[in-house]
C-alpha cells in the first residue's frame, strides 16, 4: 500500500516503529528506506513481534468456537480487499504503544466510500468520526486504532494521508475514523509517542493475507482480563445456501471481567478475575489509588475498566442500517468471553461492507449528485446468519488476542501472557475442547 507522494515538503523521517532486539539490522534501517514516501517499507515492519509466532491461535489448540466455519485465514482479511497494517512503538522501559490500520478496500476511500455504522456498547471512550458515520451511513477513510491520548495526532496524520491522495486535491472536509483503548498501565501514555510517521507507516504496510496478532500495533500495551491483551482477528464463511458471504472481525482488547472460554470458567480457575479481592472473604482487599472509572487509568491489571474496539467487515451487500444491527451483535460475542462492561469501559463496534454494489461513489457533477442510485441489498430476513457470524467471530478474535499476546513489561509493571498449558487443562476439564 503506497503512501501518497503528494506530501511534498514533509518527508517521512522515520517509521517510529520499534526497535526490539529480535529485529535484524536491515529491518532497523527504516529511516533511509522510507525517506521517499513512495518507497517500500521492509516486510519485517509488518511483523515486529516475531515471538508471537511461538504462541498458537485458538483453533490450533483445539478450541472450536461456534458452529460456522472460519474463512481460509480465519481473519478479517478473508473479506476480499480488506488490508491490515501495524506500526509498533517500543522505546526504553516505558513506551509500549502503536497504531493499527484497517483499509476496507485498496482504492481511494474518499471517492469510493463504503457503507458503515458504529455502535456504542458503553461510551467511556474517545472515538473520532462516529457521529457523521451514523448520520450518513458512510466510511470515507481507513479505520485507525491507537492509544487514547494519541487519537488527535493520529487523526491529523490520517487527514494528511487522505488529502494527499490523487483525486482529492479539492477536498475540504474529511471524516477521519480513529478509535482507541487506554494503554497507560504499560505505556507512557502522556508522552503521546505515536507519530505521523507511524500512522503513515501502518497504512503503507497494510496488506491482505495473514494478520499479525497479539502484542503488536495498537495492541502493544493493552491488558485484557488481567492478562496481556492485544490485536486478535477471526472470520466466518456462510454456506452457499446462505449466500456464501464472509464476515471478518478484528479486535483491540483492553478490558476486563471474568474470562470465559467456550463456556469454561478460565479466569476463576486461574484465580485472576474482576472483583476477586472484593468477593473473597478470606483475603484483605487491595488498597486502590482512587477510582479508575473517573479518569480512565488502569490501577492494576485485574481492573475491568478499559476498552475494546471491534471492527467488522463483510462482503454481504447491506446498508448502514443493517450494518448497525450487525455491530450490536458484536456485544453478544463480547459477553460470551466474560466481559464485565464496566462504567469505565469504552466498548465500540465499527462495521462496514466491501460489496461493490453498495459502494458510494462521489458524484462528478450536480446532475449526477441529484440522480437516484439503485442498490441491490440483502433483505432483513437474510441477516440472522450474518448476526451469528459476527457473534462467533468476535468471540474467537478476542480469544486469539489473548493466546497470541506475549508477556510485556512497561512503566515498572509486568503483565503476563495467558498461560497456555494451564488454560488447556481447564478447557479439557470442562469439555471445552474439540474432540
């Protein structure tokens, strides 16, 4: 994915992407390789946490979620045309953050908008662009996920990207879509370390195919259910008699509750869950430094305040009204994982359709602007299987974010990854593994 060359006089100086010991020397030389906005960033920039490869995905462990089959990659990129890119920022002992970009199609999104909708499960969050999306039912930029206090800077860089695209020379209004979770427990969030260069790098390396998960991009510093959270993805493919449509989901997990996997009480049996101290009469409750629900801080990894962003893609030809209905069902998938949906949690679902027959093309002139535009849409009666696909893919994407994440230390805190062997023992005990 090329960053536009129209950003004259404002060269990319560095990808701002991290520098972890496992990277090769050549992959650290991002500064010189992207001094020209049109040059290629090395593939390794999209694979900055290779240790994730040591941790399996949910299905590789025998955990089968739901009844619908996944797509070939079991990822949001199973929806044709969707691309995902990450820029990960790790510096010193305190910076653990990043940005993740989701592109609905490879063209100019401002000129070829996609129908979209945003649903708010609980609104303790900062999501930019939601009111216009829900008013007009259109998405006209890539969807970016990042850290809470980086939202304005990320949006500003996204504006640079869109305005510089060929064909947008006369554009005077853009609705950037940027969502966040608060990674302040592991990350120096006040430093706002995600830069313009990081944003453009994430968009530039966005691609189809397999998606990196876990402690990467916008998921670098997140915590879920008291364990290391991060980026996760999954998909579902409807059978031919139901239209053969695909639904893909990508999540950024940073919330809490009582972890449940395929119905098994994993959080309880691992002795790590929300309100553990308050409900255990034999233990002394921990002293807390005030309420995180008033300022968005996570005071300990078991605190259920936080957020989740759920991005839903489908190739089914549906409009914003039914996309909103799909987005509401994502909260059912979230609930299956044991989420507490606390006062301090920002729970959002962003849904869009990539179907070419429902694309919203910018009119060339006044006559075209006022002319009717026919659309072929699925009827309401066809939506129920898509609702189930969203529920199952959301649930599994959350699990993947946990299984793939790696133990992370930052700001003097260490958040352990979900212990796989012990988790498998619990799932086996409760009959939650595929036989």
